[in-house]
C-alpha cells in the first residue's frame, strides 16, 4: 500500500485545484457582460446600441436634392468623385432639419481643407494633383483662384 502512503498531499492539491476552478467560474459569471457570445466573440446587445446612435451623415443624394446647382457644377469637374460631406463635414443636422436655412453649416476653411488632400507629399501617387500649398498660393486663399466645386482654374 506504499502507493497511497502520501495520498493526503494529492487530496490537498486536488482540493486547491477545485477551489481555483470554482473561484474562476464565480468570477467569470460576474465579470462577463450579458449577451457576450450571443453572435460571436463580442456582446450581442451592442448591435442595438450602435444602431441607436444618431446618424451624422446625410449622404450626397440628399444634399443634391436641394443644392442641384452645386451638384451640377461638381459633376463637371475633377472633384466629381469627392463627396459633399468629405469637405463640408457631417451635415445630417442641417440636411434633415425642418429649416435648413436656420442651421447653415459653416463654410470650410479652404486653406486647411485643400491642403489636407493636395499638400505635396512623397507618399501620394505621382499623378495625384499636389502642390506646395504656401509656395503655390503665396498665402492667398485657394478659393480666390479655384472654385472648390469646379477646381480647374478659370472654370
Ligand atoms: C432640405 C434642403 C436642403 C438639404 C437637403 C441640404 N441643404 Fe444645404 N442649405 C439649404 C438652405 C435652404 C440653405 C441656406 C441657403 C442660403 O441661406 O443661401 C443651405 C445652406 C448650405 C450651406 C451654407 C451656404 C452659405 O452660404 O453659408 C452649405 C455649405 C450647405 N447648405 C451644404 C449642404 C450639404 C453638404 C448638404 C448635404 C449633407 C446639404 N446642404 C443639404 C437647404 C438644404
Ligand atoms: C472639394 C471640397 C468640396 C466639395 C466636394 C463640396 N464642397 Fe461645397 N464648398 C466647399 C468650400 C471650400 C466652400 C466655400 C467656398 C468659399 O469660401 O467661397 C463651399 C461652399 C459651398 C456652398 C456655399 C455656396 C456656394 O455655392 O459657394 C454650398 C451651398 C455648398 N458648398 C454645397 C455643397 C454640396 C451640396 C456639395 C456636394 C454636391 C459640395 N458643396 C461639395 C468645398 C466643397
Ligand atoms: C477630400 C480630398 C480633396 C479635397 C479636400 C480637395 N480636393 Fe482637389 N482633388 C481631389 C481629387 C480626388 C481630385 C481629382 C484627382 C484625379 O482626377 O486624379 C482633385 C483635383 C483637383 C484639382 C485638379 C483640377 C483639374 O481639373 O486639373 C485642383 C486644382 C484641385 N483639386 C484643387 C482643390 C482645392 C483648391 C481644394 C480646396 C477648396 C481642393 N482641391 C480640395 C481631392 C480633394
Ligand atoms: C493666384 C491663383 C492661385 C491660388 C491662390 C491657388 N492656385 Fe492652385 N493653381 C492655380 C493655377 C493657375 C493652376 C494651374 C497651373 C497649371 O496648370 O500648371 C493651379 C493648379 C493647382 C493644382 C493642380 C496641380 C497639378 O499638378 O495639376 C492644385 C492641386 C492646386 N492648384 C491647389 C491649390 C491649393 C491647395 C491652393 C491653396 C493653398 C491653391 N491652389 C491656390 C492658381 C492658384
């Protein structure tokens, strides 16, 4: 019976292990949020929470419904692929308001806006139009020579 001579030690280790597992199960029960794992490795109810966020972007079609003159101009130049709200920011509050004229969006600061896309940078594709903004404009506003909706000079 020498095999079981020290069985007491094994018993204590087993008890400790059981206690550890029990503690883990209890802690997990309180620590894991409700709905976790419902659809995958995240909280299921979070989908509803995200859906409840207010929408900030109206989308180009909505803008064009009221600003057809701008839309027409934009479509005729190389900014045709740039969305209204890429330049004007999220404007659902303006577009969906009962009185859009009373919630006019501020006009963008052209220098900062244009430079964001057109400031010369070696990491940009070579054929993308880019300038050294300060040297090119001489500090003048970009919009005194370029119409943002039809950027070719003189257009
Ligand atoms: C329901 C009609 C409507 C929709 C939709 C709409 N607008 Fe407007 N917008 C107006 C009106 C009205 C004015 C005020 C015009 C004025 O006072 O000359 C205005 C003014 C503006 C101005 C300011 C003009 C200025 O001179 O200060 C900007 C910029 C603008 N809208 C951008 C947008 C963008 C971008 C969208 C799409 C996200 C949009 N609008 C959607 C009706 C609309
Ligand atoms: C490339 C950036 C850019 C895009 C794209 C753009 N805008 Fe503008 N928009 C501007 C800037 C900059 C001004 C301010 C011009 C100024 O200060 O004279 C402006 C001015 C305006 C104004 C004021 C009146 C006017 O005609 O100047 C309206 C309204 C307007 N934008 C609506 C729109 C709508 C609607 C779209 C999409 C169909 C759009 N914009 C797309 C940059 C942009
Ligand atoms: C969100 C990015 C973005 C912003 C902001 C932006 N542009 Fe552009 N711009 C473009 C794209 C995209 C093109 C077209 C490139 C192409 O066709 O390969 C373009 C083309 C141009 C061209 C060439 C036009 C031609 O016909 O040769 C000029 C000039 C220009 N933009 C000036 C401006 C000015 C001035 C502003 C500020 C009012 C501005 N851009 C703001 C993205 C932008
Ligand atoms: C004094 C007038 C003037 C001002 C101010 C001005 N531009 Fe220009 N820009 C021009 C002219 C003219 C051209 C056409 C040059 C050409 O075809 O060689 C041009 C061309 C461009 C091009 C096209 C370059 C290419 O390789 O096709 C971009 C982009 C541009 N400008 C951006 C801007 C930005 C951004 C600002 C403001 C920081 C600005 N411009 C201010 C007159 C101006």
